[in-house]
C-alpha cells in the first residue's frame, strides 16, 4: 500500500535534488526516468499533480502512452532464454 506514492516521491526528490522526508536525495539533482507499467494514466497524472511533480528532470515512460504511440506492450523483462 502506497508503493506508487513513495516511488514518485523518491523520483521527484532525486530529480529536484531535495530531501525526501528526513533523507537526503543526493548532492545534486539527477535525471529520473519513472516507468509506470501498471496504473492507468489518469491516476498517474492525478498523483503527479498532488505531489507537485513539475521538474524537467522527472521524465515518464507510461505503458498507456507507449501503447498509443507504438501499439505495443511495455515489457522490460529480459527475453526468455532459448533452450536447445
């Protein structure tokens, strides 16, 4: 429960170079690629707005947008090993 919120907060903190609660996010801002292969796009956008994610360093790869653009599924798993 709350995994997406936490992941988005961590990504935003790193992208902006700001603390995440009591934890530092590093010495400087770093680019972040947030990959979402589960939630629907509307909910992802709503959460990003609620968390005030506006950093240009926070980039999205969302499975719904990927499908719309390429008519494919977002699968980051390695290809299966072919057995002889």
